[in-house]
C-alpha cells in the first residue's frame, strides 16, 4: 500500500511539472522558446534514428 501511494505521488508530481513547463512555454514572450523546444525534439529524433 505504501509503495502504491509513493508511486502515485511521483506520478502526480511529474504531471504537475509537465503542466507547469507547458504553461511557461505557452506564456513566455517571443518565438524563441518554440524554436528551442523544436531544436531539442529534432536533436532527440536525430540521435534516435542515428542509433
């Protein structure tokens, strides 16, 4: 029971972090953050397919 509750707490914390990061990206000014996020995703995809 304790392990289940601990895992549930971790999942809730991860979801909260993801939601706050997305809100920050949406509300931040300029187009720079979108290019930065796109560059990170493109790098991850390139490294995945290069493997």
